[in-house]
């Protein structure tokens, strides 16, 4: 007989004492090839107020679309890219991290996913994490991505970062927990 | 080529809903739209596997992080991390954090009028062993007041954060203590509607780790998601 997964509980308001030792806002170390970029944004609650006590965790593939994990059977070619980030927001609800643009991820059966970052979001008030994704603007493969295809067209923009007019290698992506612009979250 | 083997979804009631009105801060932070179901992809069945050397040897002993021993009741917290099919989760990172014996966190926003202990930081890390076991030495945390409702008090608890083998298995939870009279009034503990699942958050006193002249032992086993039995074809 199988047992049940332990229930999730909130990280609470003071999670940063437990999380800060593993903060990682620059994921580019060891990345080798690939375009470096900065992702900036804010986390906003249902009143449009910034959330000052949230933390994002990032998981992503390298520039060739490979994950540093044994279940990605493809060989990592001399590339120690790790792909994990832990990014707290500041008191104004703003976050910022540097990373390498991931390649498209090809499944063993040949199905391709457009380049994306997996995001876990934790904060006081969330009894379990929220899961979402960041996709890249003007990416031809977004049109055939198997996950974006499940998202109503009117809400897809919440998952796609916007270019920053002020800086060529910066992308903007905000999290709206509620409201007209509510970010798409996933159940997995 | 092998199809992907995904992870099983939670049974109804065994995980909290995002919106749980008795927990006041969920009201403006819980999404209002239903989440969209993800297909099985490589992005969720992979995840960070941390090298063991990121954690120092003393990180699992929260009573040895100051100049001298912290105040409070020394306890040993230990257990096994397994998946839903009872397989041990090996060599996997476990993080904990908690209030001190007086119910105060070492955090700039904690305004509870209780003393900080200069010898207690309240943060630890460990890796599970080959059988999925972890072990911490710490101080029993105090209960503390919070502003959720009139005369609200959190039961004694230790925060746990686990990664497991994949993005899909990431879990942050809280461990409670047996017989705590505050549990029945706590909206966070009671956000889990399934009684058996809820009670699995309560550790149990255990003679086995209890060490003569040193500390009482509490056992807290943690179950991470299991995998689908047969590879699922998904689009």
C-alpha cells in the first residue's frame, strides 16, 4: 500500500532565515555558451500591492536545452551549468536575476518545448507553492509549445517576458497573484 | 526511447487549497483562476541535485552554532524521507528553520516581545543518507502570537524544506509536536482537510533516538510524491 505525500504548509513570514544560505541570483556560473540575460520584475497581490516576503526558485536547462540531472540522458558536453536559482524579492516586492537563455527542450519522443524557466513561488499566505513558467518574447517555438497550447490565448501573455526598452539584454516579467492580469499557474 | 515517467497527483484533501479563509493572508495572495494542468515534461521530472559538500558537518546541530549552548529544551528530530511507494529518498537536501525556545525568530520583522538568544540562529541543513534518514539536534521551539485573529498563537513547529529528486517533488512543510493544545485552533495546520494527512504533520515522541542524559527524540517521517507506475503517454 502506498502512503500519502506529506501536506505542504506555508513558508511563513520568516522563511528567509532558512533560505538565505542558498540564495542564488546569478545562475550564469559555469554556463559556457549561451546568451546572458537579466530578468526583473515584481510580485503583486490582489490589491496590486507589492509582496515584500516572496521568494522565487528557478529551474532551467542550459543553452543546449539540457538539464543537469540523470533523467536527462543526453550528454552534457563539458558544461557544468547547474540551472538552479533562489531569488528573494526586496521590501518593494522586486526581484532580479541573471541567467543564460535556455535552449528548447526536446523530449525523447521528439516533442519540443520552447525555451522556458520553471518557477516555484513561495510566500506567507501561500499554503503551498505556486508553479509557473517564464517564456521568451518573439520566440518562434512558442507557437508550438505543448504547455502554452493548454493556456487560453488571452492569458498566454502572463507567461511571456517582455523586452526592456531601456536595456537590450533585460527581460521584464511580473507576477500578478490575482486580478485582470492574474498570472497563469500550473498544477503538477 | 523511453516515454517520460511522471509524478502522481495528490489525492483530494491531502494538500491545502490555496484559498483558506481562516488563514487571513491567503485572501489576497491565493490565485482565483483554477491552475492549468501540466503535461509530463522533462522540465518537472528533473530538478536540482545538490552536492553534499554544500552543507557543513555542523549544519545539522543547531545547538552548536553559537559561542555556547542555546537556552531551552534540547531535542533530536529524526525521520525518514520516502516516496509514496516507500522508497527512500537518498542523499537529498533537507533545510529547517524555527523560532527559539522563547518563540522568537532571528528575523528583522519578528516583533514578538520575547528574548532573542545570542546562541541560537534557528537554521539547519542536512542530507538524507542511503536509507533516506536525516537527523537534527536542536532546541524545542516556543509557541508565539501572530496577528491572524484575536489572541492567535501558532503551535510549536519547525519549518522543513525538501527537494527530492525532481522539480515535481519540491515540498515545504511544518512539523508539529504531539499533544500541542494549540493545534486544533491553528488555521495553517487545519488547512489540510483530510484528517490522516493533517495528522501526518505531527511528529511523535520516540524512545529510539532519545539519548540518555542528552535529549528527547521526536520522529518525523516525510513522504514525497511517488511516480506513475507505468509510463504515461502524454502530448
